[in-house]
RNA sequence: GCGGACGUAACUCAAUGGUAGAGUGCCAGCCUUCCAUGCUGGAUGUUGAGGGUUCGAGUCCCUUCGUCCGCUCCA
C-alpha cells in the first residue's frame, strides 16, 4: 500500500459493502457454518459469475486478442498463448525461484514492547573490544529511529562501540535490550514463519516427499518456457499467460478478501529480446492501467486508480523497472492497495531455472544475427528478457465491487452496484409490468431468448412478483445494468421499455431489437 | 503471533442475571400499468462453539474459533 496526496473521495463504508456482498450472494466466509477459517473466502452465485467475467475479460484481452488487437512497440500485433500449470511443482522450482529461502523469515518478538523484528535484520551495538561484562548491549534496526537512540545509549555506556548481528550473539539474550525496549532480556528466540504451504505427495508421509503449494503461478510458466517454444511456432517476442490459484500463508490475513491465504492470479510472462525489453515494459505497464480503467475502475475520472512506479531502491537487483496498479480501497484510503504488479524481470528466472535444472533454456532467434549469402540470418542465441504483468483476480473483484458500490439516498434504491456491463454477473432483467393480461407470457418468451443468447456472459433474470419498483431495486443491488419491461403497449406495438440502472431513465425499443441492444452494450 | 473491540434471524440491530424481539429482506395470497413506502398471512435462532458460576446465563467467568482495529508482515 502506498500513500498519495491526490484528492481522496469520501471513503465508502466497508461494513455496508460486506453486508451487501453477503446479502446478495457475492462473497461468503469459507466454511462459515463451522465458524469460518481465517484467510479464506468463498464466492456465492453472483460473485462466482462476476469473477468468471473478470477472468474471461483478462483471457480475451491478454491472450486471445492481446491489447484489443493493437500493435506492440515493435510495430507488430502482440502475440500470446495460454498454458495451465499445476499448483504443485517439483520442490526444486521453488529453490530456483528463491522462494524456499526467501519465504522462511525467522522473526524475534519483544515481550516488553510487543514489537516484532526480522531476526536477520536486527543488529546490536557492543563495546569495541566485544566484552560488555555484566552490562547490557543495545539492539537496533538499521534505518529506524532505534538506531540513533541505541547508538547514543551504547556510546554513553561503553565509549567506543561496534555493531554486530544479533545472530552472532549466544542465546538466550538476557543482556540484550530490544530496539524499542527499556529493559534487557525481552527478546524471544527466533521463530520461523513459513509463508509457503507445504504438503506431502505420495501415500507415505515422509519429509523427502515434501512439496509446496505455489505462492505464484509465474514459475510454472518459466518452467514450461522451453516446451512452448519447442511445440508451437510462436517466436519471440511473445507472451505466455496463466490463471490459477496460489497460496501464501499470510501472517495476518486482513481487509476482507484483500489478503487471503488462497487467491487467484492472472499472470502473463512476456518474453522479448533484451534490447527491446525496456520498451515492452513501458508498453505493458501503460496497457494494464488502461485495461483496469476500461472494465470499470475509471470512475471519478479514474481517481481511485494509480500507476505507481517503484523507486530504484525498491527494485530487485535484476529489474529495470516495476510498477504497481493500485486502487484506493475504502480500507486503504487515502492510501492505495496493490491490484497488479508489472515487473521487468530481466532474464533472472530463466537464468535461475537453467542453472538449477541444467537444461539449456536459450532461445535461438533466427531473425537476428548477420545476413548470410543465402538470404537467411545466422541467428542469435540468448535468454529472453521477461516483462511480467501479474494481476490478482480476487483483488480485482474486490476493487470492482468497492468501485461499483454506490449510495444515493435520493434514489428509490439507495444502494446499488454500478458494474461495467461486461463485468456485471446479471446482464439483464426481463419483467412483466404487471402479472396479468398476457404480459408474463411475453416476458417469459423474451427471457428464454436472451438466456439462450447470453448465458456465456452472465445471468438473465426474470420475476413477475411484487411491484415493479421492488424488482428494479433488486436488480440495482445486484448491479444488473439493464431491465426490459413488458407493458400494455408491448402487446399492441411490439416495443418494450429499457431501464438504465445508473440513470433510471427509460427508452422504448422494439422487442426484436433487445438482443442486439444488449449484445452491443456487453462488448468490450 | 501480541494487544484492544466485537460475535443474537439472511441483513441491520434490541433485550436490568428472569418467557429471545423489532425493522428490512424472504415465502404465500390479494391489490397493482413504471421505481423497494397498499393489504393479509407465514417461515426462520442450539444467542459463533465448548466448559464453568447460578435456582436461572444472550447477559458474569474460562477456553476456543471467527471478524474488525493497532503492532508485525506484505518475499
């Protein structure tokens, strides 16, 4: 999450949004009848369809027709192919990727201040000769206020001091004063926080069969890079996309579905020549921002969405650039929470997997290298660079829900969901104005027709009970963009009214034009 | 993992240690020719779970699970 000084819109009530999501069947707590399970959430009927719509939109706009048919920075159409890789990979995949090392951070807690510190980040000021005798020594965290404060105290006690790692001191640390504590001896022994879930493959429970649930889908793509090259005719530059579930054993799942322990990612790894990678990075970064706006996060002039370029010191050593698409969630406002990261990863991952697997992953680019007398090129072998737009689909759903949630007490239906028609789980409602005089029959016929044509995109609902106002209000709450109503005139002139969710305004169109109308509105 | 707050119907919330309720929603029927506000009736709870104190616990105590806030974490 990051802060920004731009003008914040008044934060919506997260409690109201969560209540609506439960009430209307967007999101349920996982295993709710057993008391729930921390960090896991299920989708109800509307949520499941909505998330599918988001996933489909990503699949269509990133893989099947990338970037809406636009050319890339090389002047050619962007090319991408899909894969579907497994949650469980060979354990060495995660050693190569650095996750096995980096995901196991020992922590120490301070019993006095309740502070928690990365064990390997804690340093200690001790006397220069290393012998503190019976006196306490002073722990600190680099680059925090504790450093200067503890340095001052240490110098007062010992005069000349030096800094050593906490890990170099023998336990228990009875004479160590924790970074923000007053008294010595408050630090616990280091404890491991396993951020990757593990499991055992095979029937025999044996540590040697230990496997991990993936913390990201990306590695499955890198691991299959060579197969994709070898078994398709696709050429660099191109992308490989993958959607699927990942797991992170978050220390503190928080903020509704925002930080869940099980979540779905939509990741593209776009491979290109090193010389072109900076251009592709900028291209994808800008397109991804544009895409989120196009599916419904562009409200308020897009003011709740920002593209945040990482500072140089935030970047991994191999990266030439990383940006986050961030949304101003009600629980992060006035700050922002990450929806998607677009990272220039260089050839780090392919290099790692090549080294660990001992399999050559170089690409033979036959369109580069010196021109030969026969008119062909000598070719150039290289490890492609990679640009990675990695989106969180569950976070996307949550952002779209937060953005869509609208409270307007001047409306008959004060709470409604302003979903983009492409994302809305319910695409249309078909109602008889009153439940008699032949109207229900006409409505049922139109409902059947629309259902047959649009079931791939979402639900078409119908309802003849209660007043028309109540039925419109129900549709507003579900975020259904259009309602078609059969009234007395329909029976004589074959027209229906179309009600627009956001304005409440109506127009009449021919009943035979309804499918065409809807089709046009649902297009990307 | 620590500290704090909270947990009652599908939702929002009441209930002095003394018979678990309301509004909304939902269902049925009636009435209804365009925006939840017309009428009648109906269903729904082991008060998150488990234990304890008490003649009696939604209420007090303990344990546990979950949610929210802060710390921490966010590779």
